[in-house]
C-alpha cells in the first residue's frame, strides 16, 4: 500500500459510523425538546455547533474527548453572571440525566452520555444579534462575543476550493494531535490553522498532509513535548520522501505509521 492510499483509507475511517450519527441525532433531538420543556420562554434559542456540525469530529474510539457543542441562549433580563446560567444548565442536566456524569468545565457544563459527551454552553444575545459566551476565568470581563457557526462557512469554502481535501486533512491532523502531540493544539485552533494554510501545488491528500507538517511550527517557549512531536513529524515526512524517491514503498508506509498509527 502506498502512503497516499494509507492516508486516504485512514481519513475515510476517521468519520462517525451511521450508528453513531443516528445515536447522536436522537440525543440532540431529545435534549432540544427537554430544553424547550424545562426553560420555556426563558431561552431565546438553542442549537448545536462545533466540529460535529462541520463533519470534522473524530469518533470517540479514536478520541475519547470528542463532544457535541450545544449553545443555550438565555434571555437573562436581570443580567445574571455566567455562573448563574451555568448553574441553571447543571440543574437541567441533573433533572433529565441524573444517572450520567455532569460537571463544569469552564465555560461549559459537561454532560457525558454513554455514546457521546455534550458541552452545554450558556450564552446571551444583545439587541443587535451579537452572541456572547462566558469569558475565560483569567479575563476581567464576564462575557466575550462569539459567532458559533461562523467558521463553518470558511471551512466549507476551503474544502470546496481544495477539491474536498480539507475535511479529511483536518481529521488526519486532529488524529495526529491526539495520538502524537498529547493534544498540544486546541482542536478548534488546529482546524482553523489548517483552513487558513496555503496549499499551492498540492493535488492529493498526501501532498496536503505533508504541506501541513512542513508548515506547522512552534515558538521558542513552546513546551518540549510539542517541539519534539513536531520535529519527529518533520523527520518522518523527510524520510518518506527519500524512501519514495528510492522506490522503497514498504519502508515509506512503515514510516508514516510512526505519526499516523494504524486504526
């Protein structure tokens, strides 16, 4: 098997199965109706966002931290602080999912079901339609603005303009991040970096993946484990290019498995 075939087969396997999609769809539908029932008119809107809506989420068997992001926009006429809204989401989860694990992971309330993890995000919306979610605890402001599904359009356009290579490329890079970089990169920021990167002269998935490894970098003060992981990946790509030049196809395939392990 060539390196290209190996990467294509791996990327095509890093997608949710039909059963997983069906289970998640059912859970989303259930949580949607329960939020309507529990909060009623106190909520302006609520919907899913994130990697699940972009089709870049990894199956849980390859990334146990895979989750579905779900935003709940409260009316909040009394201007309660984020923690109050988080408490409301916790009370909601405890009412309907008492046997599941529920805990806060700022700025979300996490609900772990048997087949998927939900991150419930409280939010508010002003008169101009701007959505805000809780700020990181390290900042002075309670809220920060966000566009939950704004990145989806950028990703879709990039995927179309690059012969539909970007989504499988993102899944490969996220898998590498989980398995070889100890999640050194934020999943969202890694997706955004992949979308924003340049792929001039790339024609197949191997070209795109190698271009990412060539271009990814670290700072002087980056943790050593991250520097080591990136340096190792660059060495692997360099070795593969030499193996392929020398006609050593088996050696090239064995080399790629050092950074993209077999599923």
